[in-house]
């Protein structure tokens, strides 16, 4: 499973906009159809647990694990 640091790196490399920087990093990205995707990244440096990671990948990032790994 990836770490929170790797999720942040993905967002930065994949063109996500950091729109709020508080106790978490908040990113958003507009897709080709005009839909806005959002994700929240913890400031922690630990690993993202299995079920949470799958939900972030599928519902928030909406990319494959292969694409994510290529971008980090």
C-alpha cells in the first residue's frame, strides 16, 4: 500500500490543484467532462490502509493502480 507522502506526490505530478492547506492537504482536479474530483491527504507519513486506499483510488482519484504507480 502507498504512503500518504506518495499520494501527495501523485497529486502534484498528475496536475491536481492544492486548494487548501490546513491540518490536511486538499487537492482537486477537473476532468475532461468538467467534473471536479477531490481528495484529502493526511500530513502523516504512514501507509494508507487497504480498504481506505481502494476507496481513495476508485472514488476520489478515479485512476487505476498501474497509472498511480507510474506517476509516483
